[in-house]
């Protein structure tokens, strides 16, 4: 009896060992085959994805391109206090279903946020810290360090905003792109010698429409036209500028006429923000009072008259000032298009054509 029990015990141990070895072999083979496939795809530029705001971070939208970022956790660092990730950047041509890999980083910790844009020729410009990375359509690549020039706060298809703290004063410049470099020798100062004038630790947000830059601080509302050189300052309570065009700017529910500085308030509910302006019409997002979703409204800025454009059901949203509407963790992205307002409704991209006034 003892021998039978011993044999049964040894048999079960051997069976378990074989099963565990088989599982380990399958797992290791799966992991390494996946790595080989991914590395091969990365090496030869065949890595493609079908991104959405639920699976990737959208860094930039232009009329021709979308630039996406993904991050992959290095599994060995999952339980580390500081985790490591592989960052990938994908370029998607508007109208295409897939995006192609343009850059893959070595494992890195997420200490600061990548910024990026796409120029008209399809070249990608990325920024992390004090370095710019240029990825040309022909596959050429180079980087540029501007350590002594401050830091980049915003990156556009035609240039960047550089901010510098000089003797306790925060100042800002616009530096345009010249071929595949920053034209630092011809950068335009936006803030003047006195810099941003504000109390607190968060610098004012700069809004842009074409050649006009605007921001509000403790000294008022400031406008700078980098093409004409015209500068204006109006009395205005410091508050972020959410949207603007060449005639109006909006901060919360206050409208400012940019020609004279005259301002007035709209009767916009607390949970509602204007995210774009075109031809005297403000385009606002609002949470409906008795339903779970997002309303898109057109508001005539002088009269306050509202027109409902759409409602996206089962979407809880909260607008921010960075081209993203967010509530909890659900993003809805938007961008100005030549013919209308582009919005990610939660399931697809939709363009709502601009309303033209007489």
C-alpha cells in the first residue's frame, strides 16, 4: 500500500512538473515570438495601427495629418515605484484607416510629456524637455537642443512658443520653423520685458488664431499680431482665454470684442464652454440637464441666441482648454477645420460645418 501511495505521489509530482514546464515553454515562446514580430515590424517600418482616442493619445491634428502616441509598459517594471515604457509615435494621413510607425523610443520613465506636430510636407516634429526631434518623410532624422533657450510650452505646424524664466520673470517668444530647424535668431517676443504679470504658480495660457496670439494676466488682455506687429492691451480680469478668432475671444461666459476691448457676458450655464469661434458664432459643449450625454450648441455671440447642433448620448464630458473635452476619463477631441469643427464623438470623427451669418 505504501509503495502504491509513493508511486501515485511521484506520478502526480512528475505530471505537475511536466504541465508547469509545458506552460512555461508556451509562455516564453509566445513572449519571444511576439517580441521578434514587433521588432521586425519596427525595424522595417511595417508597424501599423488603427488608433482611436481610446487606444492612443492624439498629439496633433492638421488638415492633412494626425499624430498619435502610444506607450507600452515594460513588464519587468510593473511593480517598480518608477515604471518604464516604450513610446511609439504613429502618423496617420487624414482619410486613411491606419497609421504608420515613425518613431519608437528606448525604454524610458514618464517624467515629462511629449509634444508633437506634423508639418504640411508630412515631416514630424517632436519635443521632449529641451530637445526637438525632426523626422522627415524621406526617413532622415536629426535632433536639436535648445537648452539655454528655455522650454517649449506649445508646438504648432509652423513654430513653437518658447518660455524662459529670467530673473524671476516668465517671458514668452514665438520661434518659427526654418526648413528643419528653429529660427531662434528671428524669434518674436510676445510678452515684452515685463513678462507674464500674474499671481500664482500657473502661467497664463496663450491662445492663437492664425497670426494673432492672446492671453490674459493681471495686467489685462494682451493681443499680439506676429505678422503686422500690432500689439494691444485691454482692461480685463485675468482668466484663461478658451477660444478666439480674428474678431472675438471668449473666457468662460465673457465675450471680448478684439477691436475695442468691449466685453459682455453670455447666459451660458455653469457646465458649458465655448470651444471654438467662427464668423461671430461660438460653438459650445454642454451637459444636458436631464440626460447623460453631450450637447453641441451654436451661440450667436452678440445676441446669445442658441441653436442645438447635436447630442452625443452616453458621453460624460468636461471641457478643458487644450483641444480636449474631458469628464472623468472619457476624452472627446476637437479641432478647427477650414470648413467646420471636427469632433470625436466617442465612436467616430464628425465635422460640423461652420454657420455663416449675413
